[in-house]
C-alpha cells in the first residue's frame, strides 16, 4: 500500500485552517487521547485541507511562492514543515512519512493547538484509498495499549484520520522510542499493515513546534485585527465622500 501524493495546505487559508484545528479536538476527552475521537468516514468532513487549489503565481516580497510547504527544521526523524504566507509567522506542523517495505504508505502530521484548548495537539494520518475504513486506525507506543481511531473522510487521493492528542498522549510520545500505526488493506481484510513511527527527535520537535505555533497564532490574530480595522474604516471614508 502506498499513498499516491503528498497532501498540502495552500495560501493564507492554510494559516486560518491550522488556527481553527481546536474544533477538531472538541470530541476528545482530554484525559482519554486513545479513544475513538474522530468522526466516522461516512460523515464526510470537508476535504478542503487536502484539496485546496494551487496558489498560482502569488508570491511573497522575497519572490517565494505563497501557500507552498517548506522544511523549516529537522529534529531526529521528524521534519517541521511550514506553509509560506505573508504573515509575520507561518503556520507549521511536524511531519513523518511512514514506510511499508520501503515505500511511502502513511503521511503523519502533528499540529500544536493554542493553550487552553480541549487538547494540546491533533495528529492527522493520510492513508491510501485501499484502506479498510471499518477496521479503523490502530495506534500504540512501545508495544503498549493499542487504541483505535475512526477515519474522518476520504478524497480521491487518500483517506484521513484526525486524532486529538490529550496531554498524556503527548507525554507518551515524548517518553517513547517507537510508535506503531496499523491499517488493514481493503483487498486483504485478514491482513494488517504495521507501520513503524520513529519517535527520535519528537520531544525537541514538539517543543519547537509549540513555539512556532504560538507565534503563528499571534500573527493570525494581528492580521485579523488589522483586516477588521480596515473594514471599519471603509464605511467612514465612504461617508466622508
């Protein structure tokens, strides 16, 4: 099984979407990160994040393409990938591609959420279309207790499971050496595809991600405030004319 393409968010809409991710964690109990917190695949959640249109010719002042992902840092086996925007700080996520017999199989992304939310982070797993959704996604750390998580939706390219991480789930990943994700092939329901997820560099990467995410959240807040101020000034200027 392999994932046919790399999902990515585009344009400043990506920053807004990442900032809105706390809503995805509303269904998860903070003390129970391993429970089935995601919605079923049949719920067909919006797929804009995976199917956003290309950014076109839009660029920053430095000539860099808006909406394009770039690797900001590497910590162990994790990459901190950010989305190019015109904001003071770009939205970022931790990324690792899980391999099946040397081939890219499941893309894993972790987004840190603002403090005070229902969960400190949300992990998103992009699996091949040939995944048997009814068997759900199974996660474990260092051979410990396994938890199952429903898939949220599928696009023409892949299926998506979004898993809110409560504080104890984050700590388990920080303490662990290796996590495991298990999916079941649609055409071989009696088999399991066991995918190893290295946790080398997770702690340093997550700590850095929370810093970058806080800066991005503040940048979004400032941009929204400026936009609101401009909208309020426009009627006054029109009235003056």
